[in-house]
C-alpha cells in the first residue's frame, strides 16, 4: 500500500509517461490502478483524480503557470513542469487538500528527484498562485471568445474555432461543459443473465462500495460510480458484463437483428470487441459474427474478451480493412464499419486526445475512412445493411462522410434509425443518421448511420 507521499510521486511518473513520452493516458492509468489494486480505495481515487484532472485542465493550468513563472512552461525541465502542473491542479480544483500540504509535498518531491536546487522556484511559483488564485486574469470573452473558451475549458483553440463554426456558441458551450463533467464507467450487462443473477451482481457491487445506476436509454446498461478499475469488480471474471459506452451499445440495437435468420455479421475494425460481442448476444447463438482488426495484438484483445464473456458464435481474424477479402464479397447481411476516427466524442474519458489532434491528422483520417469504405461496402449483400459509426463529433468524419459515400457507392438510401432507438432518441434518428453530443446526451459523443444496399436487378 502506498503512502500519500508516494501517491504524488506515482502521479508525477504517470504524467511524465503520458505528456513527455506520449503514452496513452487511459492505458497508463488503467495499468497503474491494476498494479496497485491492493491499495486503499482513497489512495487509488486520489491518484486517478489528480492524474486525469491535470490532463483535463492542462491548457488552463499552463496558462496560469505562464502568468506566474518567469520561465515559460515550454522551457521548464520536464519533471518540474509536470510537478507544477499536478500541484496547481490540486490548489485550484481540490479544496479539501490544504494548500500548505500541496506546496510542501511538491518541494519535497523536487528534492527527492534530484532537483533540490529548483525547490525554491517551485515553492515560489506555487505560493504566488495560491495567494492570487481568486484574482487570476483570464482572457476577455467579449474581445476573444475563442481564446476565452480555450482557456476556460482547456480545449485547443483550433478545435473551439471549428466547433463554433459547425455548431454555434450555445451547443459548443454544452459540449465543452459536458466533456469536463464526471464520466462514470459504463457497462453492458449480459441480457441473458437471470433475474437472481442480476440481483446478486448488484448486491455484490454495493458490498464492494460501488454504486450501479441503470442508464435511462437501455435496460441492460449501467453506470458505475465509486470504482477506480473494473477488472477486480464482482462479475468481471465471470463475464457478466463488458465495459462499453451506451452510445456504442446503440449500434447493436440499430442492427435490427432478425433472430429467425442465420445472419452473417462482419465487424471490420472490431477491437476490443464490444460491438461484435453485443451483436453475437443478440443473435442468441444463431448465425455468426466475424470480428477483424489490423494487428495480432488488437485481435488478441477481442479474443480475450470473447473468452471471458463466453460467446461461441464469433470468429476472429487479423485483417487490414483496406485490403479486400474476396471470399466475403456480398456475403454479409450486416457490416459494421466503426472506423478509426479523431475520437473527439470520447475526450471526457481519454483526456489526452485533444492534445494529440491536429488538422493535418484529421485530413489523413478522413482519407483512411474513405479508403476503408471503398473496400468494405462490397461485403454487404444486395439489400443488406451497412452501419457506419465513429466516436467523434466532427461532421467531416460523420455526416459529410456519409454524403460522400452515398454519391460513390450503390446504396440507395439512409434508413431511419427511429424503430431501433430508445424513445428519447427516436426523433433525432429519423433521417438515418444520429449524432450524439457530450453535454447534450447521456453518452459520449458518437455518430451512427444506417445504410441499405441496393437490390440487384
């Protein structure tokens, strides 16, 4: 079990790994919490909150540091830079922690990591911020709305500008606020569980200190509060549930599974397998799902989840979605094309996405999406269905991509999603496309379209 001092050192190491070495935040946090699962829940919660919170508020924190430090953040030693960042987060956003403790721990950690000569600098910057934190001069919203929103919500200016152009001021502010709200763990409970098994699972969670709330959109979807990791939760190893956002669960609903048919479903970019497994469950053992992805590593993640959840009607394959697989041409009743995307809809859970993104990368992703769609539509049977989805809120990857696809390929129409959606979303899905927004809907940001292939003459 780690002591308080060690929790801060662990946070510092995690931030160094994420911000200086480029590791993915959700993977680093997951691995650390799994490794120290034996530690007190309070300590794990502290590590998770400070690490995620520092990443979430990074632009705002760096703005403040540049106001109070003679050395710009970009010129600081990496360890000092991240030590100050995590300390400023605690000073500004964690009122329950005494400022004296935050500053003293930062100074001690500075010395412990071999930079004692800079402890005075760390002490001075943090004390000045603590003293002046109620008077920090933020950008004037009237004079520069983009800069104000960028600092206020810690979002890169180019993304704020893009969203304002697409969605206007009101919706953009809802999105920005939604991304900063608490994001509980979402899980899909196996629909095949009996009433007693489900009741026992809920009771076990309660005993473990985890609060489970049924999601308002789907009866088998639950939000878990009070957990810092899922692998050691009751029911995980038994395969009772899969970690999956509710927006992603809507894909299997939108598939409109016909349980009377021996359907073949193909998921072309399937890892880690949530949608494939959900389709397999709705098939109730009939038909088959082929779950493919680019690398052996990604496919191994799918296999691990299939084994844990106990599905038998899924076949996995390593396959590049850009390469045509002739034996599947016109064989699939349903093709799931949940393609690589910018991931802007999931930034509330993967906080470092916004710092990795750039316009050039978006353009490359859009080209990749087109290349994949140019191949995978051929797998759909005449009169079959293609479900296109992304976990982003970027129209160029979503509505505009569907418009491009329909112009170039023999799919005669978008089909209404309304018959397959929860009541609260039916109106929005009438046109065959559904765009979900953080802060507007009770999900991550997500896009879904249902397209029907033309029948042959």
